[in-house]
DNA sequence: CTGAAAGCGCTTACAG
DNA sequence: CTGAAAGCGCTTACAG
C-alpha cells in the first residue's frame, strides 16, 4: 500500500525492481511468462509503489478502448434504468467500462462519439438517428427495444405486433367491443408497429377501433382523457402505447369522476416499476428490460470478441400480458 | 464526406495536404495560429479524407481523459435518472464524456476506476464506500445527495433535517398527534439524518413518535403496512424515508381496506416522477434532482478547470414540501 | 526467459 | 508561421 501512488509509471516500477518495463508489463499481463525470481521482484515493486496501470496508455497501444457506449433518446426516462443496469453488469464482467450519452446532443457530437476511438461498440436505444450517422460509425452496434431497418446492426426486441394482439384479445375476451388506442409519436417505429398491430388485431376480431394521438408521456395520456370523456360513445377499452401514457390517462379520467375499470378498462405497455403499485394496478405488456439489456450487451461483447461473425440475426425476447386491476369485464 | 474514413490518421491528412502533422494538429485546435494558405489546404484534406481525430491519443498526450465518472449504488433505481441526465447535459456542454458505473461492482474495480487514467473526476452518489478508497483516488470528487464526512470531497445536498421538519410540521398542523416514521437502511447517512430530524421535530412539537424499520423500497413500505394495521393505537400520520416506501405503504394499506388519507395521512420523500400521478397523489418533500445533478456537475467541472481551488464548500440546494392528496386533517 | 527498440496517434516546446 | 523531434505511458514483435 504505497501512500504516494499519485504518478507512478511502469518505468518507476521497472527501475525499482531493476528490470525492463517489458518485464513489468509481462508480469502484470501474463505472470507465468516471466521467471519466478523476476516475477517476485516485480510484484514486490508493484506492491511497494502501489502502481496502477494507466489504462488510457494501454488501450491506445492495443488500439482498443475497453468501453462501450450507450445511446438513449432521453436519459431521464426511467424506462431505461434497468436496461442501463443490466448492460453495465455484463460490461463490468467483461472488463469493459460503460459510457452513456443522450442521443439528442446534436448530429456532430453523435457522429464523433462513434469515431473518436473511445468506444469499442455501441448499444443504441434510439431508432430515430440518421442512418448515415449510424452506419458511418466503424464500430459494432446493437439496437435495443427500438430498431431501424436502415441501420446495419442487429437488434434485441420484443415482438411488438404480437404483444398488442395479446392486449386486444384480452379486452375482446372481457367483452369489450369498442376499443381506443392512444398511440406514440408518429415517426417512432415502436409507435407505428403498435398502432398497426392494434388495427389489424381489432380488425381481425371485428370490434370497433379508433386511435388518438399521444407521445408516450403522462401528459399526453392525461390530455386524451379529456377527449375520451367528451365522446358521445366512449370506447370501453383503451390500449396505450406506454405505461406512462396509461397512468396519465387513468389518473385524469378518475379526476374527471370516472371509475377504472368499472367504466373503462385500460391496458399499458412496458410494465414499468410502478405499474403494479398504481391504484388501480395496471394491466400491461411486460417488456423484460433487464433481459433485453443483458442479451444486448452479450451480443455486442460477442461482436467485439469475434470480429468476423458475419451477420448477427435479430434476437427476439419474450413479452407477455400481465393482468391486473385496471381491466375488467365490459358491462 | 470521405466514404472510407475508417482508419485515417493525422499523418495521412498531413501527407495529402503536403504539410507536417504539427500543422494539421494546429489547424484543428487553433486555426488562427496557422497561415491562411496552409489552413485551407489542411481543411480541404480533412474534408476529403473525412478525418476524425483520435480522442484516445489526444487525451493520452494531454494527460487528461475528458471524461467524468458517475458512481451510484444501484443503476436501476429510477431516482437517479434525472440526475444522470443533468450531469450528462453539463458534461456534454463542457466537451466531457460521461462514464457510469454501479458502485457495487467490487472493491478492487472501484478503486481502479479512479486511478486508471480514464476519468478526470468523479460524481459520487454513494456515501457508503470505504473512505480509504474514495480518498485514494487522485481525482476531484463531488458527492451528490448522500455524503460522508470522512470523504475529502465537497457535496451538493438538501438539508435533510429541515426537510423532515417540514413534513412533521405539516402533519402536526393538520392535527395529527401520533406520528410514525418508516426509516431507511440503518447505516445510510440519509436514513440516519431523516430519522434524527423526525425525532427532534416530533419532540419539539410534543407529539407522540415511533419508528419502524425499512430500506427505502416499495416492499419495505408494504411490509410495514401490515405492522401498522396490527397496532392497537394506529399512528394517524406516517412519514416515509422515500417515496417508493410511501407508495408501497399506501397501496398495501388500501389493499387491507383502509383509506388514505381518511384513516392515515402519508408523506413521502423525494418527489419522484409518479408521486403526483399516484392515487391518491403523494404529499412529499421535493428534492430537486435535476438541480442537484447540474450543480454537482458544474462544481466538478470547476474543480477540473481550476485545479488550485483550495477547498470547495458544501453546497445546499433548496427542498420544499409539496402538499397533495395523501395527507389531510386528522379526525 | 529477458531487454532494447519501435510504435499506438496524437501534441507541443523548441528552433528557425 | 512552420517543421523535426520528443514524448504521453504503455505493449509487443524481434533478437538473443
């Protein structure tokens, strides 16, 4: 435990041990490629000096960064928390550090991030970036949750169409014949896929279907609550493109004096942390975020390790419907 | 827009422009220190090749990392989201990248992170690390939310004692005379401070006070709900050490058939995203997380820039009580 | 098994 | 204003 380990370099250790820096380097990286006597001298010198390798120098020499970058469209969105945690856990186990950045910091900066030599690969949670930028990174990329077919990168996602069908079927089986979908942002691939899934599933079931605009946020759900309340014929089943939207819709509708699920059944999407503690607890599609983060990180790490894996196929993780109190039989 | 910008180095650009690498370097860093003719030749060569500076090499040469590291005890805790977002925003504006790591990845790894040359400074959200490790980093550190007096680092926090007093006063003014506090983990500085604040404030007000064990989580709040319900004399006012705990307590108590706030008023702590959308919406202490993140990042960046600021004093940000539906007049 | 030397890709005194 | 050369702190063929 050297107390003054501030600026010890490998040459300091070498000098103290009376060996070359090459030997110190080898002792640290491959102890058994060094003779016992030398090795012990070096290890002692390392101990005495409290030497810590300078990773930046090591990485430059080895032309790698030992780091992966997570890019998400809004870091303050709590949806991402468990994904970050899972990615970090996998990365840490593989001795990789994790960088994190909002993907809305500007075109220039984003383009640079993938080319400045400080990351080995990228976990991308945003399907809305310019494909020219994404494909311009000369780095392995894995898409999570969202995807963009124009990106030359594998993805780890749930089957969003099938997931919405689960929600529609659930409401239809409860006897609902008039369903409303509160969609996400018009240009978001998840929003589009979920809306299309809603339309085809309701069509197949022969129930009435309508759509109102939203953007995944609590506020948008609350706003639609007023539109819904003003309707002559109010749909009795509502499927939201996100849990936040659903919670916003429910809380506002209740403030307007309606009862959930007595007067309207509501289904969310994602199964965020508070979905089962909300009152009423929220029926929703469970999206296994930890699993997605884990698989995505493993996929990226595999691409980093085995650079000649030709094409990695998209991976699909299982999503299921969680039935709670916010949905009930139609009157 | 060079198409093959895969491995262009500064020497490639220099060769193409017919100048030295020094001139290319200067043109990029200080264009006006280079003659007009040279500058234009270089800029053209940069354009043609699509050259991107290798930040890893630049940083090694300049002996800095242009990166700050955020350390938090549990990345999947949604409490941190808006802090991460604020820190990232400030860092990005200062041209710093952000690394993120769970502080529970093991003693060795944590100690290394602060000494491997890949970060210039650390934002620390964990007051439970061994002071020897924290003080062993030869890097500027700023503590956020939590603090540990044994760390040789400034902090940005709210006044937790005063905040709890606000909550106690609120309930006392509503006529409550028997208060319960659900505390956080025994060894956590926030938990300790809030509990002590609760005890001194209730003592000063002359109302009855009791404490039950928790750990900030939803589950712990739900668990205490049963203990509370089993009491002969049930406290009519409950102050929880976190919002999550409060939501767990409320939802469980309601499932047991009690009404909130009719039969028990509940106050949380933090004002997380869903606090105002919960049903009933939660009266709580608003902890300005974005503000804390922003101030913390600015403080750290200032320490990075001005290395000889002797001692940075702790900063206190303002917290206030948000009154919502979960508290009401005692019967 | 070990060391001298080159090199990762930059920047920056220094000299002109 | 510009370039040759040294150097950031490592690792790794290469030679012995």
